[in-house]
């Protein structure tokens, strides 16, 4: 099949590459010339495990191309995926200007039947808006609009795309249903479902999934905060409730709040959609409030430890990305922590395996960046852990004891065993667990 993918970010590039991998011909189009030039030169512009191998192979075999011309990208395509940004507008609703702008352009240049697919996360009713934008200049016989939300996780994007738990396809057109079913067939050979539904239900499924997961994390964060008050251990509570199959073991790890480009904006957008349609999502308002506080929950703990004064203190910061295995720093809790620590007059020495370039461009020399984990802790008065990269799980505690000014760790991701930290003589403050001092 011939496919065009509009927008080559985390979703578009993975989508395009993975569709090429099963033998389709894919042209990816982006307005960012710099990015397109990089990709034409064989450079993957984002960090995403395993993407480089597929990217290289499919370019070499002539199935994956890049352009800045929308017209060139779509002229032979049967299916056009819109993998465009839907950032929060000033009022928290999803900004549809990228999607509707491209839909408008497409309406002017399409000359034969095409399936236009909303791959971006978009509010209920967007397929209708895209249809209207196309129909302003194009006969409705020449297109169908499908909602096909993406559930991939950054860091596992390629695996998630190649073996999805499910594929959700929202369409009322039998013709589009057949095209989409054929396209996705190779990805569900193990028996996971392709779930066909109407466009609105598909649009809402994505928001419901992300909002549910954000709520689950937030609930555990509140349980963890309460554990600290009463001297309970959230790890025990987590295992205790997670073994109930109605609850499940996953997504129960407390921490310093959810971040990233999806959960914060999607929870906000669903709450906003609710208000537009006269429904008050009280639970989502609470989730957003709690998460906002959770992102910086570690800073008052650090301040308490240093008796309220962080001026002249050197804080080592491990982890900047919003989660491991990505260079994405959008809404990353680490950035909130950096802002507060800088305001308190602390010096920050940071390390992240993949996200440092993105943070450097935001903070310049306000933060010192070092090239490896162990350089960050030299002469540090405390270590803060903000992202659970694997490389932080087994550090050299002897080296830490030797190089740090004080053996003090604030762990936002609960990486270490509290008993072990006690034996090693560290002050160890984690989330929802016994304070070790
Ligand atoms: P992104 O910001 O990484 O990428 C968007 C790309 O679109 C950029 O490369 C940008 O240059 C390009 N673009 C903007 N305007 C354009 C135009 N007019 N023509 C061509 N290209 C244009 O975004 P993303 O993270 O890939 O997310 C895209 C959508 O997918 C969003 O709605 C997001 O909510 C959703 N989504 C994201 C994830 C994720 O993990 N990142 C997962 C599922 C769904």
C-alpha cells in the first residue's frame, strides 16, 4: 500500500517506519526542513530504542522517503496519516490548528479517493471537523476520515507499534474499514484485536485510556504520600493491592508525578471537552491538582534537610527525561525540580543518558551538565533522582560515599532498597517509604 504520514515526530516517524517494515511504501512529510534533511541523510532525529535499525533498512530498501512537500507526499498515497501536534491551547483544550490546517490544504490538492486518518490524539468530534475542512474544497466521494488513535509508549514505541495490544479504528465507511483492516492485519497476527467502532468512540477511547492511567498513577502517589504520614511502606501496599487481578500490578509505582507530552495535555483536554459538553469531570480536576504538587514534592524535603537554606548547596541530578528510554523532556518533573532548586539558589549538576541536549537548549549554563552518572556526584551535597534509567539502578555506593560531600539521596523513583541504604549509612528519602537516616 502507498501511505503518506504528515508530521514525523515520535508518533509519525515510528508509524511511517513501522508501516514500511511490513512492505508498504511510505512517504513522510514534515514542515521542519532541518529534520527532513537529517532524515534524508539517514539520521534519526529522535531517540527511540530499535527505531534506527528499521529506519535504515527501510530507507535502503526504498520503502521509506522524506519530503517537505505535502503535494509530493500524498499524490500516490491511498492512505494519509495525520500525526501532527495537538498541544494544549491557552484554555487547556487541544489546539486543532495543525490538523485542521493540513486538512484544509489536503482538500485543495487531493484528486482521487483517499483515506485520511487522524493518528493524533484529538477530542471527540474532530473527525467531523476534519471532514468539514476537507469538504470545503473536495467532493465527499473522494475521501473518508478515520479516527485511529495511537497507544504507543515512548521508549517502547517500535515494539508497541509492531505488536499492539489492540488497534482502534473509528469509521462509519465500509470502504475505509477494509483498507484499514488490511493495513493492520500483519500487526495482529498473535490474535490481539482490531476494534472497529464509530469515530467519536475511537476519539474518546484514547483520552479515556490516558486519563485512566494518569488517575491510577496519581492515586498511588496519594497513597504514597499518606504512607509517609503514617509510617506505612507503599511498596508493601503496592504488592498487596496489585496481586488483586481486578487491580493489576502495572502502573502502581509511585513517584514524582506523571509528565511527558501526552498524559498532562490529554487529561487537561478531556476535562476541557467535558466542560464544553456540560459535564464536570471532577476526578480529572483532582488528578491534575495532585500531579502538579507531586512534581515538586521532593523540593520541600530537600529544603527541610538543609534547614531551609539551599544557597551554595550543590545538588546532583540524575535523570532529566520525563521517563527512561526517551530524550523527551516535555512536562518532565525534573524541569520543575530544576526551576525550584535554582530559585532557592542551589547549584545543579545534571546527567541524563539521552535528554541532556534538549535540557541544555532550555537552561544553557544555569545548570552544569556532565557526561556520565558518576561525574555528577563529585562534591555533591545531595543526589536527586528524577528518572528511573536502568543505569541508575545499580550505582557504585562506595564511590558515592567517597565523592559526595554528604551521603544524602532524595529518590523520586524508589530505586533502592531502604534496608540496604540503612546498612550503607546513607540518608535516603524516597516516595512513600520509611525515611532512612
Ligand atoms: P511531535 O511534536 O513529536 O511531532 C509532530 C511533528 O509534526 C513535528 O515534527 C512537526 O514539525 C510536524 N508538523 C507540524 N506542523 C506540520 C505541518 N503542517 N505539516 C507537516 N508536519 C508538521 O508530536 P508527537 O509526540 O509525535 O505527537 C503527535 C500526536 O500524537 C499528538 O496528538 C500526540 O498527542 C499523539 N500521541 C503521542 C504519543 C507520544 O508518545 N509522543 C503517543 C500517542 C499519541
